[in-house]
C-alpha cells in the first residue's frame, strides 16, 4: 500500500438503520412472545437503537489488518490480520438490494467450512471497491520484502548456532 492508503476507513450507508429495524422487528413478529415487543420496537425503540448502533459502527483497513467495531451495550471489536484472510465474499440479496445495501464476508485461515464466516460487514458504501482494496492490500503484504526484523532474527539464530558449535566442540574434547 502507498503511504496515503496506509489506513482506509469504510463509510456505512445510513440505510442500514431502517434495514436493521425491519430485520429485527420481523424476527420479533415471527415469535408469539415477541409480538408485543415488536409493537414497542416499531413505535420508536428500534429507530433509537438503530441510530446508536449506526453511530458506533467502525471499520478500518490498515497496512497489516482490518479492524471492525460495533455494538451499544456489548461492544465487539475484531481485528483480522490481512495475511490470514483466505476469501472475501460479496453478498447482495433481494432484501439487501431493496435497501441499497450489501454484505462483505471474510473467511480466515483455520476457518472450517461448517461455521459462519469470521466477520460480516453489512452496509459499507461502495462495498465492491472496499473489497478490492482489501484484496489489493493482502497481495501487497504477501509480496512485500521481508522487514528488518528478519535480519535481527537471523543474527540471533547465527549466534545460537555459534554457541551450539562451541558446546559440541567442548563435548568432543571431553570425550
């Protein structure tokens, strides 16, 4: 990544708020116990909750990782190193299209096929371009030259090798 791309912050579509109100309200209506709650939800609690949820949504693509944060009472913050990302899937179904939204799903190394994806981001503005930036950053990281830390590791390994040679010589001399 170039220095001006060192950190890219994703912008979220405000239409995610009515989408969340409808999605959660519909889930409440599907249960008999949730119908009274759904009435309160649709009368204003849902809009209040969706606004606060939207205000706390955050996603940032850095040079080496993606950081995602969401939540009101329980805040979830997830950081995924770019080198662990195996696949970035773009999902856009009929309901999401109705709200002009899409979902980007990330699957990482060690992810088993039967589980849900490691992270899902719904409502990113221009999600296709953000997905392309993630894949580009991942490829740039894979093809980047080795950092200076490897030189330090190499020096330490050579020092260990020299000490082991000294120990082997001492053992040969005693035998």
